[in-house]
């Protein structure tokens, strides 16, 4: 993998996800306002038989992602070393072009700016893919369905109180939208080395994602509600043991924590 490509790809992903990794989740401020508090569809009943129907999905924000975005990646020490070396080489090349030394220090960056390489052994394994691409939207789809069902029920109750509503109007109000207003931004999914110095083989699993909330409807920038997960460091051999069992376990934890975080988002922002 070429260092420059790694560096620039990392910056591209960082820009793509900048809206979903910088702010905490927006918690409900009033009782009953949290998304998780909405009742299930089965809890609704009405004498006229008209209740909320359908299922609301949570889509990914954007129509396409880089081809290598979904597989688990690993960032090793040499990725940082190569990136630093590439910066030095660029400065040397610039000096040669202008005919004099280019003054300045090597630009600092974090290992979190690096994309790393795919783990060949895990390519194509569903249990090792980025949970933000499929599993998280599916889990949040259940929450979104409850949120929009509660909205539909409130609208139906209003129709029952007011005159002029036909049965067709009521049945239309009962239909849930196919997609929620707030899409998912899947974030990083990688193993990152723990220590730059030394010879240990410790890595942490990192995952992040966020909801781009419904302020988009008003022509404003999206308000992010974010989740992130960092596992405890473990030796590379421990990650690989028992057919990568630790990846399976930590992936489940990361997904559960992210769902628990994002369901605290105010229902009105979905």
C-alpha cells in the first residue's frame, strides 16, 4: 500500500466523518422524549381499527463509500513511520523544485488519521465487517419505527377529535414513512496499535458512527449524535485466537454500546 495513498485516503475518510465524531449525543431533556420510550406497534389499539402500520428504515448517509470502507483494517507502527517518511520526502522534493531548503517541521498527525490495511484473513467475513454499514441501521430501524409510530398515533388521535377527516385521511396518516429523516454515518472500524515505541503487539479495536439529525429538513447543517467504542488493548495473537473470537465479541459490544447511545437522541430529531 502506498504511503501517500494511505495518508490522503485517511484524510478523505476523516473529512467524510467529521460531522459525526466531534460532539456528544443529544439526550432527551423531557420525560418521554427519548426515542427508546416510544411504544411498539403492537401496543396501539383503536375502536375504528386504524393504527400505525409499516416499518421505518434508517439509511446510510450518502450513496457510496470507498470500496475498502467495510472490511476491518489494521493500523500498524510502520504506517506511522512511512507517513512521516513521506512528509520528509515531499519537503525534500519541494526544496529541489524551488532551489532552496524548505523551512519548517514535519507536519504532525495522529495515528487515528491513518487508514491502514485490510486484514486478509477477514475479508468477506460478515462477522468482521463494519457494523455501521448494516447491523447498526437495522437495529436503529426498530427504534425509528417506534418513533414514527408515536407520531402517526398522535396524528390519528388529532383526526379523531377534529371534523372533516375521512377514513382515507386517517389511513394515510397511519402509514409510516419508509425511511427516517436522520441517516447513519458509519465511521471507523479498525485495529490500531497501542504504542509507537517498544516491541509489544498490542492493538485496540475502534468503531464509531453517528446520526445526521433532522435539522437537515430546515436547510441547516446536520446536528450529529455520535457513538464511539474503543476496546481494551490486546495482543495480536489474542485477537487471532479461536478464529478471531475476540473480534466477534468486541464487535457485539461495540454495536450494543452504539445503539444504547444513539437511542437517547431526542425523538423529535429523528
